C-alpha cells in the first residue's frame, strides 16, 4: 500500500488527499442537507396535516350543527328545512375536500386503511365515515331524535379520532417553533375543542329551553360552561399573544400574522361576551325566559366568529410553516452552493499548486539530472537562467525576503548552493586527486627506493653477519694462535736461557779469534815489507828497460829522419828496442804482479785491521746483547701469563662476535620482514594509486567551471 | 814511411815519425789555471816552454795513466801562418813503431767537426790504427802558449837522455 502510494505522482497524491478531505465534508454536507430536508419535511407534514385538519375540524363543527338542525326540524321548525340543506351542502363540500386531500396525503400521514388497520382503527378512515354520513343524510328526516343523535355521534366520533390521529402523525404537537406551536394550539387544539363543546352545548341548551324549565343541574352546567368558555377564551388570547410576541424570533415576523390575528381575535371576543351574558343570565336568574332563537342567535354568530378565527389562525399557521420551509430551502440552497463553490475552489487551488510544484520539480529534476550526468556547467547555467526568469536565487534576495520565501525557492537555493558546493568540491577533489596521485607515486617511488635500500641493507647485514662470523672464526683462530704463541713464547724463554750459555761460549771464542787475527796481521806486515824490497829491484829493472825503449824509439826517429843513410841504424835501433821491450815486458809483468800483491796485501791488512776492530766491537756488542737478551728472556717469561689473559679476552671477543652474528641474523630476518612489508606497502600504494585514478575518472565525468 | 803507434783507451792511433822531434818520459807539468782540461800544463824542453796536450782527455775524455809507457811526444806543429811551434802530446803505450806506405791509409768515410784531427785509417794484424793529423790538432787558443820553433830535420840528437 505504502509502496503503491510512493509510486504515485505528486498531483495524484494531492488529488487523493483532497478526495480524502472532501469525503467527510460531503458526509457532513449530506447530513446537513438531510437535516434541512427533515426540517422541510417536518414542516410539510404539518402543512399537509393542517390541510387535512381543515375539513375535519369543519366537519366536527358542522355535524353537531346538522344534528341540532335535524332535531329542530323534527320538533317542527319549518325554517330548519332550508338550513339543513345548507348544512348538508357544507358538510358534503367538506367531505369532498377531505377525500381529495386525503387521497393525496393519507400514506404520508399514515391515515390510509393499511396503517389504520395495523392499529385496529380501520373504522375511522375518511371513506367509511363518508359512507356513514351519506346513510345518515338519507335517513335523518325519517328517524327519531334519539336515532339521529346516535347516528350523528357515529359520524362525529371517528372524525374526532381522525383529528387526534392526524395531530399525532403530522408532528403538529412536536412543532419546534414557539409562534407556530401556539398558532397550532389555537387553530387545531383549542378552537376546535371550544367550538365542538359549544356545538354540543347548543344542543343541550336548546333541549333545556325546549323543555321549558331548568333543573338545578342544568343551571350548574350552564355556569360551568360559561366558565369554560371564559377559560378557553383566555387560553386563546394568551396563545395568540405569545405567538405574536415570539413570531419575530422565528424566521422574522410575519406581516399577515401580525395584521390578521388581532382583528379576528377581537371579533371573536366581541361575540363571546354577549353569549356569556346570555348564559350567565340564564344561570343566575332562574326566572328569566329566553326563547330558542334568543339563545341560538348569539351562539350561531359566536360559532361563525370562532370558525373564522380558527380558519384565520390555520391559514396563518400554514403561512408560518411555508415560511419556515422557504427558509430551510434557502438555507439548503445556500449551503449546497457554498459547498460546491468551496469544493471547486479547492480543486482549482490544488491543481494550481500541484502544477506549480510539478513544473518547479520538473526543472529541479532536469537540473539534478544534468548534475547526475556530470554537466555541472550546464546545471549552473540553467540555474542562472532560472534566477533571471523570476526565481530569487541570489543570496541577497534571500536575505531580503527573509521568512517569506517559498519552499520551491528554498529548494532552488539549496540546489544552487549544492551545485556551487559540488562544483567547488569537485574542483577540490580533482586537485586533491592529482596531489594524491603524485603523492602516491612519490610514495611508491619512495617505497621502491626504500625497498631497494632495505634489500641493500639486508645484503649489508648479510655481509656484516658473514663478516662477524669471520671475525668470530678469526677471533677463535686468533685465540688458538695466541695459545700457540704463548706456548712458543714459553719455549722461546727456554731457548733464550739456553742461548745465554751459548752466548758466553761465543764470547770466549771471539776473544780467541781476536788474538789470532792480531797475530796474522803482524805476519802480513812482514810479508809486505819483503814485497817492497822486491818491488824496488823490479822497478829499477823496469826503469832501465824503459830507458832503453825510449832510446831505441828516438834512435828510430832519428834514423828515419836520416833517410836511406839511417837504414842500418834503424835496424839496430829496432833490435835494441825489441830487447828492451822483452825485458820491460817481463819487468812490467813482475811489477804489475808485485804491485797487485802489494795492493792485495794492503787491502788484506786493512781488512784484517777492520776485522779486528769489528771483532772487538762484536765482542762488546755480544756482551751487550747478552744483557739485553737476559732482559728479553725475563720479559718473555713474564709475557706468558699476559698471553693467557689475552687468550681469554680473545675467547670472549669470539663469543661476542658470535652473538653479534646471531643478532645480525635476527636483524636480517627483520630486514626481510620489512622488505615483505614494503612489497605489501607498494601493492597498497598501487591500489591507492588505482583508487585515485578511478576517483579522478569519476570526477572527470563532471564538467566543472574552471 | 814510419809511424809511432800509441794507445788511447783500447784504441790504437799513430803519428808520422817525420813530424816527431823527440819522445821524452813523463815529467811534472806546470799547471795553467782556467785552461781547458785537455791542456796538461807546461814543461821546459831544452830551454823552450812547451805546452802539453793530453790526447787521452782530448779523444777519450779521461786523463792518461801514470805508466812508464806514458810518454810526451814532441811534435813539430806548423800553424796557419807557416810558423813552426813545438807541441807536447801526452799518450799511453807510446812504445812501438809501424812502417807502412801512404797508399795503405784509407779514409774513414765520416768526418766529425769536433775531431778534425783524426784522419785516415790503416790496419795490421792487431786491428785498425787511426792517423792523428798534427796540423789540425791544437785548437786556436793553444797557440798563445807556444813559442816559435825552427824545425830542423836530423838535428843533433845525442842529448835526449834525461
């Protein structure tokens, strides 16, 4: 139901709401109109009832009159014959009216045979009464007085019952308005009753007068009737006065009522008074004589005046009722027309409102559609054109109009604000998207770089780990080496103490060597001296040979200069030179040999000298060295425990290095994890990048005002 | 023709005997300050001041060793203005003579400007001997130390002994 209602357009919704609102209004209108109709029907029933009552009350008067006339006729009154005919004619006329009216209204007023039969009152139906009357009229002049009275009574009784029945069914006793109620009382209740009593009393009075004497009982009856007449008159007077007084309060005062009633009443009063005088005289003065004519004449005029008053009041009652009907009819008409006008107006207003809303909403929907399609620029233009064409969309107008602005205008303003906001937002989003893209690209690059760095770090850590392992291994190795060194140093210490003894041996040997050297140096010198002597001899020989050579050379030169004279001499010179040369060569060779030997000797001597010096120096140095060595041995012996502690330190270092290696391994693990995280991070960054690209694509759908 | 053979370093050189005045043993020289290195000094030859050039320095760049065979060769040096001078040449192993003809000498095929005094080459069983050209020998400035000398062939030669 709700879904179906939501699917309807605004116009249909408004129409449905209008119909829902119109429904109770129509029902109220219906009840109001039916109320008016009820009132009108009520009044109409009264009118119809009064119309039927008119002949009936007339009959109720005429029947006793006829009875009286018949009685007079039977007593021998000759004038009565004409009067009876007149009366009969009147009664027939009344019956004709009754029957004519009765046929029209019997069903409405529920006096038809069927309704009466249901209440066992079928005898009082007007057609049956009319039949009884016709029989009575046929037989009245032949019947006795008693028979006539009975028969008249048989006609009068159903008429009176019918009057009572009509009074009930025509709602007259329920009349809501005071004026008509009192007029009804006068016209239908009081006056007919008075006139009926009067007619009956006339019969009684005539019989008393006709009898010739008056009993005490008769006199009481007369005085009682007089009092009753006065009482009735008073009641009529009061009723009419009340009706006249209240008349103006009910649908305005009726001019005919105000004009006709007082004269009729005063005429009736004027006839009541002489009749009352007759009655009182008859009651109070037992000796007075009154003829029938004297008695009947004022009574008859009174009857006529009463009838006239009744007629007039009935007429006025009908006028009042028809006035009420007119009033209600007018009211009904006004109510109906007003309601119709209101409904039509409401329908027109609904149409205008819904058309306005639909049109405005259509524009809003178009703009919203353009925004949805991404044509923000176009939407802004549409809004601007709309703002020019009558909608106050600018913010200034908003301030000026204040609270008076209409929802549609508010909606347009809201959409305008939204559009500009969306525009700004989209621009911002686009910018932000570009920024985010560049940022994420940077982040990705940074992540890649970081990844590379982490990879490098991991490899570095690996290297460090390996290095620390190596350090550990090296430290262990070194510790072992230190152990060995410690052993070796202790062995060295042993060796050093051994070498100390060797050193003292060396010292002794060196001393011996020094002595030997000095000795051989002396021998060498002796050899040198002897070699010097040989050299001198050889030098002399050489000099001689040299001189000879030189001489032979100069001789050869001179021989050459002498030419062919010197040839023989030159040969001699050559021979001499050859001899000298041989000697010289031998001498030179010896000389050279000796010189070389001497040089060698000298060199050997100096070498021996140097050697001796060096030996001495060495001996001294060895002594020094042995002292140093002693100290060194002591130091070496001291070193051994230090090596031990160093060894322990090295072991500790080795352990530390192993721990470092482990820590490095853990660090390496962390680096790997970091690298994995970075790979994930890179993936996430790429996703971010993609998301931003999507967002940018989405935003790119909107054409924004740059 | 007779040539005097001497050695400088391991190389053998020769002088024509006809230009030699006398061969004397080596003596102590008077040093000449600021003179070129190849000028060994001055010595008194029979009353004449004679400049001595060390051929070893001149040719090989190192001085002659003080050997018995290292001798002073006194030569007759004729300057460009045809004046005769006595010039002492110091050389090692100046103990042999060689006899050969002028035709036996062959040009070396190369002439160096700095050593124009080295002339043609002759060879015997021991190897090549280069001839020293006396006329090209001393550089110009040496002449200032020289005295004029009258070269007379076959002059009295009896008092050359020390």
